[in-house]
C-alpha cells in the first residue's frame, strides 16, 4: 500500500510536530502494531501517526472499529456534522472537542498506542472537509456541471480524493488552552477550508471532462487541490500540537498571548440573512455598483475615518456566529459609510444590535428577529453618524448575532412611488470635496436600506 490520502496528509502533519511531542510517543511498533496489510509501510513513529489517520476506514477490523464511533454510538461522519440538512456548528464543535479530549486524556495517562489511535481518528475527521467531495453534496457536481458527453457517467467524487504531500512540513499553532476553545478555532479554520475548496469544484470537473478517462488528468486534480491538502495537514498538526500542550500544560507564552483575542473579521458566520451582502468581504465595502472600495466612514464634524481592517454589513441584515461560549467581551467600532451615501438621508434610522444566545440559534426570520436570549446592545444610527467604539459583555454566549434593521416609514408618511419616479425629480447628490462628502442629498423619499460599516471586531477572551 502506498502513502496517499489521509495517511499522506497525516504523515506530513506528524513531520511538523515539535520534537518534544513526537519523541514522547511510544506506540506499539511490533509487527502486529504496524505491519497490517491495510497499512502503508511503517518504519518509525511519525509514519505510524500518519498512517493511523486511515483509522476511520478500518471499520471492519474489530480492533479499530470503536475509534470510528462517537460517544453516543453513532459513526464519526466523513464530512462535517450536519443537522437538519445544514452544517451544525454545535455538532462540529462538540465532536471536535470530544475527539481532542480523548487524545488529551490518553496522552496524559501515557497510553501512547491509544493516543495515536485517537489522534488518527481526529486527523481523518478534520481532513475530510478540505476536499469538496467531503464537504458538498456530490450530486451537485454533475447537476451544476453536466458532462458534455452524454454517453458516460463518471463518479466525480474520486477526482476530489487527490491528496498531495507536495508542501513543507506545517508549523503548528496553538488552537486553545482547553478542548472547547480549541474546537472553536479549529472548526473556524475548517469552514475557511470548505469555502476555498468549493472554489475548485469547477476547475477540477472541467479538467476531468477534458480527459478520455476520469483518471487521465489526475495529476491536474492533485495540483489544483494541493493548497487544500496543505491546509488540512496544517490543521491536523495544529490539533495534535494543541492536544500535547493541553495534556502536559506546556504552553508557549507568545502562543498563549495570541489566544487572548479573536479577530471576528476572520470568523465564518454560519447564517446570513438573505441580503445584498451575502458574504463578509474582509477590509472592503461594496459600493452601489458592486465594486469593492476601502472602508471609509464618518468621523466627528463631517471628517472621515478609514478602517484598514473590518467589514461592511448591509443595512437590513443579520449575521450569526457560533463562538462556543469562549468569549467574554466584544469590542468594536461602528460607523456609517462616508462615500456610499446615496441611500442616506434625513429618514435614515438604522438599528444595529448585538444579541447573544445559549446553544446554536437556528431560527430564520424575515424581520431579523431571531429570538435570541438577550439583546446586549442596540444603537440607532442616523445618516452621517460619527464612528464610535463599543465594548459589550457577551460572557457565556454560544451564539453571537450582529444585525441591522432599517425600519421603513409607515405608509401614511410615504410618498407615492409614482410621484418620486417622475422624471426630473431625481437630483444627483453633491460630489465629495477633498475626500469628504458634504451635506446629504435631501431626498424626501423613504429609503429602507443603508450600508452599515464596522471596524475591526474583536472578541476578547
Ligand atoms: Zn473518510
């Protein structure tokens, strides 16, 4: 058997572990422990650790089947945990924390063979979503990209099982000082990997269709997915490294310090109210034409402030983040855009709020009222509102909801749509002078939605 797939990704991860961690492991290296026909050739501990990332596939070996089971008896899935057809934040956080804790317990007890088996199971589960074949319903592949040759039907899944080991050993980072905290950071990274992996679905399938056989362009799939392989190996290495650090209480001071805050701009929300801003675009706003522009907001007295880091939120939208109860405070700046002013006028009345909930909030809501446990902040923003800083208590929250509601005027005060559509009624607003927009266009019509902008959002542990 060759070094490929999970074994290869695991081997590269093991090669990145610090020496003190790898040298501590003393698993069963007897012929019985390393020489089974379903294992690649193993000669040393790093290879054993890597090879055991295949353990979730050894379910017909009675000795290994228990490692493919969750605590309550169900199988560990070969994709992110789902609930109700969607990726479950709480489910994935809980499973990652549980698998990590099992590895920590075995390390702490010095049961090295058990620790390697738990590490392998965790590695396999974490690596899966980095390939679209294990993150995305496979039927979509041929539904979105139908084969131009109607005389064939290919199992496109195998195009995405093309792990590469062509990258330097990963340099692991500490993901947390508890399994629960680490699970949150690890899963956020996994979600980033799901997104970047999905961008490769089209290119991989198109490369496949150019071949006479599905395997003809396998080298192209592998090359396209190389970065995904590297990411999956990195996060495997991070999870194992974190398990060692927690098990033996050996934390690097710098790594620990970096865990004190989490940059919300890098967090992947699990729910976004259907609106114009479908994704968070880091460090940019999208203007009315959909072009990305810097985040410029109003300061005091009509001045302008630029946020180098942050994101924009459309004026009638909600984002939910699963933060797994890890954070105590949310610190951020909030302002209104100073260059995108077409929809700001004297009627602008934006209600921005921060809400928290225990558990994973799964409700959807047309009016952006999600039934959270409490609204810890509500701010009303008018046109030209200067940027302000906020610091709110979010202790114990599993779900963090950021939302903005643009409340429309009641119908009695609204002008007829026909009337303000009359030619000649629209006058262009004043152009920015010296980089600062002067007074707002005084439109009488109601505008329901406005762009709302955040600066760096930082949740502090
Ligand atoms: Zn698998």
